[in-house]
């Protein structure tokens, strides 16, 4: 696919992407994009597009424009481009803005021109990526904005509550929306949760013993996070050598007490039923991090259209 820059007169829009700590291409490697696009297209057109092949003559060119129907933070443009590159290698892609741009309803953010018969094979897949990931980025931006009203230094982070097979994309969308990433999976971080603690208790192993043993088994660069449900449990975890405390479903008063207990000795992360309405109150307790499963498991899709017109 040939790529040509969009003209300023049509597409000039400020972007938030330049303010991100990492540029999108560093957060979402090309091999990940290619593999997930191939999987999605194989699912949607396992042996072709019966409608387009039966009804559309070869040689008709069209222009498809990507336009949000509701204001939101865009995410997934590299995936949409990859979809159209795969189904229509001859087409040209024009991109106005980067992922991370807050786009107004009705604005044109990208366009692709090429064979109608080919491009329409990728229409739904491209929109599925754009709508889903833009929804996550938009919700994340709302959480970050609201949380920083309560505490400008707090970070909003994602969880492992992601769609199977879509974790890399969904965590990317959280970053694009201004959030941060928790551990990617079970293999790259230590998080001792309630069931782990229950097993230790039944085995007669204290948390201090367990943490000391874990330190001998994991790299020195790894931190140990422990889930706690009360200031008393927090004190035990702190005294046992935890690096991070996960404050699970605590009241704001209890969170403030734990933050005071820690006195900067470890990080504190609030978690559990953190709604958009109460995230500022949680942030104001002084916690360092707020993890929100809803960013990925409950974000509504952003309504985005892909409008067809004759190619010039």
C-alpha cells in the first residue's frame, strides 16, 4: 500500500500522542499488529467476501473516510491501516492524526482510496479495531482526568481483565488514553493475592517467610506486591518486606490510614470497584496508583463511521 501524507487544510488537528512517554509504534510492535490483523481477517472472510465478489465489478475505485460520530480519543489507526494494506495492497492510505488525538465528532481522521471490491473486505474488521480501542482510550482519558482532580500525581493503571487474545492491543489503548500498564501477565510480575495468602496460611507459612523465599527465587529487579484488605493486613505486609501494597476494596478512610502507615516505604495501589464517579475521592487519599479493570472489560465502543464516496 502506498502511503501519502494528509493535507493540512483537511486534516490539521492537535495530537496528544507527542506528550506520551512512548510513541505508539514502540508500544505496539509491527509483528503484533500483523498477527492480530491476519487472525481477524481469517475469522471474517475465511474463503473470501461473497457479497463483494458477487456484486461488485472489478476496476471500481472508492474513497473510504474514517470519521468519529462522537468525540473521543482515537486509537487503532495503525491496525486499520494494516487491515486495508492486507486486503488492498494497491490502495493509498492518508492519515490525518496519530493515535492519542482527541477528535471531534464529524472530523475526518483518515482515508483510504482503492478498489471497492478489495477495500470493503476490510471495512468491518478495521472499524472493530478502531471502535473498541478508541473506546478504551476515551474511557481511560476520562478516568485519568477525573483522578488527577483528586491528586495530580496519581497514576491510573490497567489490569489483566482483558479480552483473550487482545491484551497487547487493549493495554496499548490504555497507554494511548494516558493510563499506565500493570504487569502484562503472570510471567512478568509478582502479585500475591488473597488465594495465594490462603494457601500460605493453610501451609503454616508466614508472609515474611514467603517473601524472603521469593526474593531468593526471582530476579533482584522484580518487586513484590501484596494484596491487603485492611490497615492491619497492610502493616503485616509492610513489615514482611512488600514493595507494593494492593489496597483491595478499602474505604477512603482506610486507604488514607495505610498511606500514612507506609510513609513512603512502599507504593500503594487502590483497586476494586473504582468507578468514574469515585475515582477522584480515591485519588485524594494519597495512593500512588489506581488500577481499574473497567478500562478494558467495560469500555463502550466509540462510534466511528467509514463513509464511502467515489474516488477522485
